[in-house]
């Protein structure tokens, strides 16, 4: 990997507003090719990708996400855990194993790694990207909209397009708070380090180019730990509906 590539990845930033210039079909095909060539557990390739090109469907996905920009420009992909294809090809009457926690995590890792690989490829070509965990704000509705069969599950969305905004990279926490040796071991100065990081984050949000506000990392964590979109409580039920995590 070149030094320029490392620098680009260290400067990664999400883009939420894109120009009206469409991403060419040939480039979409290249990005899917990159996704396909991502490392995959046991070479089983347990994921699929859905391109959303219907504007009405995309508007409904934006409703689920709660983000208007999801309905706008750029190319929207939905990455899907896919053990359904294996069930069809295996041609066995009893395939409970495909709905197991092991197979779910296998598919999740395949799909998420492929999504990140696609991000890296797109950004290397000068495109902007934003990953969308918010598609899970109403997983059951999304499953119905995409006509997903059993043993599939939508895990993350991704918009790729030509940037129409300037953004800044968000500062990451100190490595000592997340990188350990031979076991989990927060440093003695963890609280002090995080207080200092709160100050860094507060300065970032107060001075960034758009949507300035008072914020800290501790507040972000606290809000995440105490609140979530209402339909997120149905995620386990949605997984069961799709045939996952139903066996011991």
C-alpha cells in the first residue's frame, strides 16, 4: 500500500451530499467487482449487494433511515447477509445450521468487509461515501420493501457519489484506549485520556465547517447507551423472521 493510500485512509470522512452526476454503470460494476474480491470466510461469499435505482423505493428507505439525504443523489447500495443462496445450492431438507449464530456472523463479516472494501475503492477514485447503519431503524419494513427471502438480512447501506460538500475528518480516540497487548487492559490514565479527548471532540464540533454544535464523546456514548430508534427493539424479531438465531 502506498504512502498516499495510507494518508487518504487516515483522512477518511463521510459525505452526505452529492452532485447530480450519476456514477457510471461501468464504475458500479468495478465497485461490485472489488466487493466480490474482498476476503470471505471459508470462501463461501455469504453476502449479496442490492443497487437501489427506483426513486420511490429509495424515498421509502430514506424514511426508514430518518435521513433526507438518503433519498437524494449518489448511488445507493444495500449489503445483505446471504445464506439463502447456500440453502438453494445445498439441496438438503434440514438446513438449520444456515440460520445459526455462526453462519449469521460469517455472513455479517463477509458483507461488512465487502462494504468497507467498496468504500476504500470508491474513495481512491475520488468519489465520496457514507455508510448507513440507519437502514436498520425499521429492519422488517426494509426486508419487505426489498422482498428479501429467508436466510438473508440487510446489514448496512452505502451511498457512493461525487461530493457536493466539504467535510472534516473526525478525530479518533487515543490508541491507548482501544489498542491493547495480550488482553483487554485499559490504561490507568484512561479517564484523564478520555476527558482530554472530550475537549478535542468539543472543539471539532464547535469549529467544523457545517452543523456546529456543543458536543462531547462522552455525551455521544451516553446518548447511544440510553436511547435508540423505536423499531430497533424489533431487530431480534426481524432476525428470527428471516430464519437466523432461532436454534441453540
